[in-house]
C-alpha cells in the first residue's frame, strides 16, 4: 500500500480544543492532517459547536461517523464556567463591550442557594451574539451591524448545576435556604463572604447557552456578570480524559498511525443496545430490508433504537418494534474479512 493510498478512517477524533480556535477551524485542521498523512479523502464533521472563546471536548466525526454527528448535536453536555461579577457585556463574555456595571457582589451563600432555581426545565433567552437565525440571518451578524435583535425565549433543561469542587457544602446552602430570617446580602455588617467571581459546573440539554445562564444567575443575585472562562468537560458519552491535544492530532500528518488516536464509530452510541446479526441478516439490512421474527436473545427484544452489528462491525442503527427491525441509518463499513 502506498503512502497516498491509506483508506479513509471511520470513527471519532476527540479534540481538546484550545481557546481561540473555532469549531470549523478544528474541522479544517483535521482534514489537513489527514491529507498530509496520506489518507484518502475523508468526510469530516463536528458533534457540537464550541465558541472560539470556549475550550474543551470537541468530538470530530470521520467517515461513517459523520452520520452520527446529528445525534451528538442533540446530546447533553457538561461545562465548567466562571462568572465575573461587576460588568455585563453585549456578548456576555470577554469579547464584548461593557453595557452594564454594578458594585454589588453576591455572597457565596446566596450563590449556592440560588442555583436550585435554575435546575430542571427553564425558559432561557439566547444571546444576541449567537448563531441562531433571525429573519434568515445569523443573530451575531445583525448584532455586529448594530441592529436591535429580538431573541425568542426557548425551553432548556438544566440537569445539574453546582459550585465547583469544595465550595459546595451544607453551611453555604443553609444560610440562604429559606426566606425566613435571611440576612440582607448587601448589608455590610452581615458576616458573609462576597464573591467577585464564581466557577460552576452545569449539566445541560442541547440548545442551552451558558452565557445566558451566567447572565440570568447574576441578575437573580441582584448583580451583573459575564463569562470569563468556559470549558466543556463532557459531550454526550465523550469525556475530557479521552480528548487529545492539537499537537497529538498534528502527529497524524507526520505519519503517526491514526488508530492510536481514533475512537470507534460506536463509541458515540454507548447507550444503545446491540442487535447481533449473522451474515445473511447483515446482507438483508444492508439492502434496507426489514428484519421480522427476531429470535430472542436473553429474553424478548425491547422496542427502541438498537445498533445492529456483524461481529464487531456496525451495520446499521435500527428501530425495533413488535419483533421487527427497520433500518434508520446504515453504515458502509467493510467486513473484517474483506
């Protein structure tokens, strides 16, 4: 096999995206290192945008894994982020111009207590500086042009919101657990620790804007603030301890085997049960046919989405219902024997 004839890879490169690099730029970087590394032309996409000011887990889908990028976009995410109190910017982060200032600093006890009000399903207004389309145009383009942008609220889910590390404790919460007897958080005589900034961890649904969450938390505390640090530590099933640096990705261009860095296609489907196939049923699935009267394995098959595999090779995502399986998305991966 010549250096220019390496087959296109299929799977996930999990990048630890640094601050300053856009998601589209990261996709371009992966395309370049694959080309320089001698791989055949490969489809490349990402599984969830990270702003240039954000860092952390960015799943890059290669080859047949790009068919799962939409599922990754819909998955939950976990972020660490820091709110700096005292100034609110038009972008809600360090990029923008200051639009509001306040000398008020919330006490740590009040911060700990208010987080529960942002748990569960909430209404959120996205930032004007976002990629959401308004009247067919990107909101950030309108905002940068100085136009007034009216953003519609959306419902999102905050599965968990907490203080980072050891700052979460019972004493903090109990200080502000009820309105009865609560001290005035802005009384200078109150023995309360005031915070210039706070770092939080949020487990959120798709469509959640951390910058908006930070703005709303600050407002609920009678203050203003903006995000100065944002790191995604988990995207769907992918964790930050699995991510590789850009330097590691660059080694692919120098001939480093991608197999040492690539996660398999099914790594993005760790919550999907497997439907084992024999060669005949695998052939039928590849032809798009419905499988009926599936033989039970360890009991009856549960209805829902399954990953159909021939040995270790993913063949398709299939929807099972009433003992029959219908192809939702097929994968064009070679058998081991080929």
